[in-house]
C-alpha cells in the first residue's frame, strides 16, 4: 500500500472510512501463538466470546480456526478454555519455534 | 451602535460568550476564571443561551468534555486559569492534534508552588507550544473583542484549531472598565452558523476519532499541524478586518505604540502595556524616541512581522511576566530574540522579569527600564541581559 504524504492525511487523524481497522494486521505484534487442539474442544465458544480481537472464527455455529492476521497472542482464550477432562483445547506456544 | 457599560474583564468575556451562544460548554471553577463560568451558567439557567452546560469534577474532565462535544460536532467553549490549565495539559494537545476549534478564556494566574492566585503569565506561557492559537488581551475591551474573533479564527475552514484568549487575572478579570458591547445580532452574524467537520453525530457518515498513529504516519500529522499554524496569521488579519467593520476597532497581529520612528522600545504583553504607554508618552514629551510593541497573536508567533517592526531600533527591552526556568531568559524574550536573529543590524536586547504572582508593575518600573534603554542605545552595551525588577534584593 502506498503511504499518504502530509498533504493527504485527514486533519486531526479522523478516520473517515468505516471498517478500516481490517487493514491493520495486528497479528504481527504476537510473541506467542494459540494453538487449537480440536480433540479437546467441547464447542462452548468461550474463546469466541472472550477474544478481544475477534480472532476466533466461528463457522456454521461451530468453533473454527484462529485468524492469525489479528490474533495478538494475549492468551485470554487459552486461560478461559475449559477443554475436556482437564485437557485444554487451546495451548499457547512461543512464536517462531 | 452597541452599548457602553462599566464591566469587569470576566463580565465582558461572559457577555461575549452569551452573544456567541455556543452549543456546549464543559467547565470547572478556578480563581480568577470562576466568575466567567458562574455568569455563563446563570445565562444557561435563565434561558439566555441554548448551551448544554456540563459541570464536571476537574479541569481534565472539563477539557475532555469539550473535546467530546467538539468532535460530536458542536461549537464549544470553556474557561480556566493556572492550575486548571495545568491539569488540562494532556487534553490541550489532544484538542489541537485532533484539530477541534474549542475556544477557551484563560485568565492568567501564577502557577504553584508557592500557591498564588494573582495575575502572572506562567500558565499561558507553559502551554504556549501545545498547538493552540493564543490571543493576548490588554484590557476588558480587548478580551471581549478577542473572544468573539477567536471563534471565527478557530473555526475557519483553513485552520480548525483550538484558541485561547488570555487576559490578566484580577488586574483585568476583576477590575471595572469602560467597555463597548456590540449588538447581539451583529455578533450572531459575525460568528455565523457553526460548520461541522467530520462530526461524530453524523450517522450517515460514521467516523472514528483518536486512532493510534505509529511511526509510519505520526510525522505526517505533525507536519500538517505545523503547516496549518503557518496559515493562522493571515486568517487572524482577515478576521480582524471583518471585525473592524462591525466594531470600528482595529486589530493586528500585534499593536505598536509610537514605534514608527522609535529608537528604544519595550515589548510587553497584556495589561502592563497600558501602564508602559503612559510612561512612553512622558519620555516622548522629553524628546526621547521611545515606543512599544505589544504582541496579540502570541501563538503562532509572528516572528517575521515582529522582527521587521523591531529591527530598526537601537535598543529593546522585553518584559516577561513569567520566567521560563530554562536556565536562560523569559519566554517572550526568547521569541523576540529569535525574531531578530535573521537581521545583521538589530537592536541590543535585554530582558526584565516583572510582576510575578501579581506583584504590581508601576510606572516607576517602566521609567527604570526606559532609562536603561536610553543608556543602552547610546553605548550599544547591556549591563545584564536578564534581570528581575521589583524584587527585594
Ligand atoms: S490469544 Fe488473545 S487475541 Fe489470540 S485468539 Fe486468543 S484471545 Fe484472541
Ligand atoms: S473455549 Fe476451548 S473448548 Fe470452548 S470452544 Fe474454545 S477451544 Fe473449544
């Protein structure tokens, strides 16, 4: 994307385009990454509710994959995930490993 | 023809605000500015204005309320002093960086510690580089006139910046003077209908305010702000011309008093300029070519125009009613020195700090400074660049 120069920016940094946060891929900030272990998932969708970045996807009413473009790796989903029989369905792993 | 009354500076500012009739005001009381908002809230209670009045719990909240209301799309104003302005500091930059044309009366008062409630420019000077426009006023009439013009300047589509109108605490805010008010309809026409720009309440065109701007864009916004500051002088002069048409009163970027053929000159802000003018008359009657320059638009500072006006003098003294504690000179002195730096031929320059915490500035002080200027003009030498006057040694 070509960056705007100082004459082109909107005065006062007002964002006039709706939904433009989509263009800001905050996933690049992540230092640890959640991994979904589907075999332990009970489909409670707590992770979907708790994720502050809407980075847990739901398809046809069912838990789907993470959206790593926006997941900041905060670990909230992993903390809240009840999993099955004491086995978490989300685990955090260090990025780049 | 307007109405001639006897009124205090605060009363005059409150009257201007009544006539402008802004959409929203968010304020918190502080001496000596309290009186402005106290009068204004009476106007609100008595149905004299249609303003939505938000009474908040601190100045930080007062300015936050102004920012929200201005972003929502309203014409907004407030008033404060001293510690109140200091508590707003964070918000001042948000208002200017977001380019919100809020108008604020600043009744200049000393900053703590030690605690002091009297007239002093430390508050306004501390906020001089926060991206706001600053208009300074010698007396109640100028405070009234500047308040009205400030709306027009701040809201100008080329500018869209917040503006502060400064007047001296107690000396002007609480002293009664002769003042001429303009008719309500004239003021209404002068400020006109408020034009919104990207208002939050325009649900057809949703916008967001206050985004995070990182290394890739922050400098572009700062450069755009700097550029807009460079356009303010022209707008101030245009607005002054329009204001002269309805009031007969002339305003510029600064006022000069007997400066055209002057050899020595004082540079001084606000009320003390009045006292100085009398003493200048006395020196003139003795055949001494003395003059005065009183800045009005202090931010952005008209460096070029002021440099041109002062460069031909032999000696100039800048009087500051605030010290800058930078290990150097008073803030006004620093600006005047910068404005003269480009000229090879320039006056010798010195700085006096006076009137801190409301200490009286007397004709004798102006006499002392002018006599020193006569000497400096003769010898081309300055005995001490910066000195406190009216202080016990
Ligand atoms: S780690 Fe945080 S941001 Fe990523 S999916 Fe889980 S809750 Fe959302
Ligand atoms: S919180 Fe855990 S168990 Fe519940 S849906 Fe998400 S991954 Fe599955």
